[in-house]
C-alpha cells in the first residue's frame, strides 16, 4: 500500500514539473508543491488508519475463530455424551435380559427336575400295573382251561360257534325287518302323499275368478247417456278426471262401459255413476263430491272385507293395517286369479296339510292368508312381493314362523321352519289348478301401472291415468307449478321417457291437462 502511494506522489510531481516547464509559471509550481506536501501528509494519515483497521479486523477474525472452535468443541462433547448414554442404556438392557434369562433357566431346571421325578413315579406305577396284568392273565388262562375241561370245547371253538349263531339270528331278523319296512312304505307312501294333497284340494271349493279390465254399468234408458255426457262432454270429462277411468258411451243399448286396469278405480266409478243417476243432479261439482264420498266408502268397505275374512277363517289378533291389506286383495288379481280368493284357498290348504302333518294349524292358516300381501303396495316398490310382505308382517308384529313362510314361499330367502314349505306347496296347488291363471291380464295391468308411474316421476304432476287400454295417458298437473309452456314440454318429456323405457304395441297418446279454478262461496 505504501509503494502505491509513493508511486502516485512521484508521478504527480513529474507531471507538475513537466507542466511548469511548458508553461513557465513559478507560482503554479509553488502551489503544486504545497499541494504535493499536503497530499503526502494525507497519504500518511490514510496509511496509519488502514493499519489500525487491519489490526482491528485481525483481532475480530481471531475472536470469531476462537468462538467457532469453542462451539464446535462443545457440540462434539455433546455428541460424545449422547453416544455414551446410548451405550450405557444398551448395556443396562443387556444386563436385564441376562438376569431374566438366568431366572428362566433356573425355572426350567426346576420344572425339568420335577418332570423327571414324575416320570420315575409313572414308570414305577406302570411296572406294578404290568405285574398285576400278568397275574390277571394267568388267572384268566387257568379259568378258561377249567371251562374247556368241563365243556369239552376249546375257547376258539366256543367263540366261533357263538358268533355264528348270533350272526345268523341277526341276519334273519334284519332281513325280515327290512322287508316289512319296504313293503309297508311301497303300499302307503305314495298313497298317503296323494291322499293329503287330494283331500286338501277336494275340501276347498272356491269360485274361479273371471278378471278383466272392463265393467258394465247398466242404465234404464239411453236418455241417461246424454245426461252423463253433459253439455259438450263436460260431465264425462269431469268423471274421467276424478276417477281415472275411461267411460265408453257407444251404441250398446242400456249399458255404459267402464274401462280401467285398476279394479278399485272401476268400482269407485261404477258406484259414483249409480249414485249420480239415482240423484239426478249430474254436473262437474256434484261429480267430484260424489267421487270423494265414494272413495271414502270404498276404503271403509275394504276394512270390513278384511275383518269379515279373518273372522270366517278363525284368525285373531291381526294388526288393523294388515286387515286393510287383506280387504284390498279383493280388488287385486294375480295372473287373472282374484288375490283374496287365492289367499283364502292357500290358507285352507295350508291348514289341512299342517293338520295332516301334526303342525300348528292356526299359524299355517295365518301364513297362507298373508303370504301375498306384498302384491298390493300403495306405492311402487323394487323389492320382490315375498320380501315386501315379510317386511310388513315383521313391522306389524307377526310370528317369526309366519314371517319366514311369507318371505320364503318363492325361495327368496332360506326356509327355516316347517311351515314355510307347507305355504309354498299350498300356493303352488292353488295356482296350478287348470284354468286358474291368465298371464295376459297380469302383464297388461303391469304395463299400465308402469305407464302411470312414468308420469308421476315428473315434477308438478298431480294425477295420472292410463286409459283406452293403455293407448292414452292423461296427466293432470298443478297449475301453480306448471305453466302452459312447461305443460307442452312435460308432454314431450313423458313421451320420450315412455319410448326409452317401455315396450308397447301401437302408439300411446300423452295428454297433459292444466286447469285454473276460481272458487268463491256466497253466504
């Protein structure tokens, strides 16, 4: 650093001399010399300050190095301490294991000594028993020899003779017993089985149900037809809307046809028409009033029918809701067979079979009557009717055996009681009689029910009726939820869903009806 300052001063001096030489001005030379002296003084000061700063920096670096060394040393000592601690822990654990093992070894040796003593005792006892056995054998040999002398037979000869005699006797008895069983079973088995089934069928005499989708309403004269139709057809439209039944007024003399797959709706329409014709006042408001009253009347009749049937069959303690379901069976058919008559027949058959087999007759009759209650749900269910009926029976407190018989009569669940196969056999007997079942009406009824369910799956639908043998679906919507534009869109959506989800002959007309009413009462 000193060399650089001197060199700069020398260069400054030379430059000053040269400058003075060229310009020849002494005053400037003096000033420059003065400046040069000042520069030298300042340079010395700078050098001193630099040396002081260097010393201070050196001291700081030394202190930092010492601190770093101390820190590293302490860290190293900590690591050594931790390692020593780990080593001591391992040593302590090893010592504990050694102590535990030494204790276990001592216990093992003690047990081993005890076992050796026990083995010695057993060996001594075995020797004693062996000696006793030899003595007993010698005594037995002497007794056999004595018997052989008395009877003039050796032991082997006597044994063989006895075996031969017993073998022949057992063989003769077994053959005779087997022969008797075979002959008896051949004579009675088939006969008894047929007898039970034939007696059960013979003792039941139910009428064959003639099920269709049309009811005939007889009228005194054709003048009544005009009053039923009403001005511009408003009465017949109101009646069809209220009941969901298609009313066919044609050239048939003194008769009007009521067409609907649901027999309860048909009955409501028939009774309502009967009341309206007798009353004489036939107009939309009166029609709705009569239909509402008739529906209540039908519900009451359903309960009465259920009570009457359980009394006829001698069944007691059935839940009121199950009684109502039994009454609804009158208006339900299965493969063209009236469900209530079929259930009564199954109840009688099951009770007869149960009595022949020594089972509980009352439980059999109860299970037979309730076995098909799953076929009459008020809302559509994806469960098989046997499982649904079993769940209802469990819900309303029926016996476990009855519930199992209901749920297993189509092998949906495992049969756990003897009552279950009895109900299944009775159901098969009732349904397999010639001319009992018709598959066509069942499939037709199911198709129309599915058609109505498609309509109910859309928002804002109040009522839906499948009419004209399933060729038209009439949908009534709530006016406050569906406007005219949405009604048109709804008919398109329902039509599209029918096309995608159903198989049907011909075509189906979808009619969406939106109606706004203003009603006031003058008092």
